[in-house]
């Protein structure tokens, strides 16, 4: 009975954390601290915050892809890039501006001399101005870098 009770508590806690955007739980007590001393539970609980963040990463990946296609369609139709994502929405190319789960704000969009940059703050929760994450070998890496943003466009060249 005690183990079942502990499992229910851990499940409820995890479900609550999983429903929150990463930016809203970045300063929360680590999930590991909520685990009891029950060895059975410790063996099976998810290992880290990345598990909690995956669904948000996938969603913003899809939202960014739709947004990129919409920006490129706008450019094709108007011979210029939209000044803002709001302009893209007002022109009917997207129905909603995607929210970045790592900032809690609209996904970042900037016009550049070569086109545009579209990015998420990424798992470090800060705006690095569209600077691309790189892994330890210097290769572009979308998620989980310690410094840099998750840049969706321009597409990284490997």
C-alpha cells in the first residue's frame, strides 16, 4: 500500500510538471527531489528534465516549420519578407503566432540582410540573438546546448 501511494504521488507530480512549459518550471524544485526513498520508484522514474521537455520541443519544431513555410510563401507572393510575425498573421498566412516554450513569448523572428532568422531561446532559457547552438565538436545542434539558441532558420549546414 505504501509503494502504491508513493507511485500515485510521483505520477501526479510528474503529470503536473509535464503540463507546464519549460520556462515556467525552470526554477522549480528538481523532480528527483520529490522521489521518495523507495528503490522501486527510483528505478523507474524519468531520468531528467529532457523527458519533460520533449513534447514541447517537438511542438515548437512543427510550429516553426509551418511558420517558415508561411514566411517563404509571403515572400513569394509579395517579393519581401514580412516585417513581423504579426504581419504574417494579419495577412492570413498563419492563424496564430507560435509560442516559444523556453521563453513563454512568441517565437523569435528577425529580418537579416540575407533573409530572416527564426529561433527559440532553447534550453538555456535566454535570448542569444539567434546564435546557433553547437555541440562539443562545433557542429550545429538544435537543442540542449549550454549557450546559443535553437535556430530553425536559416537551416544549419553540417
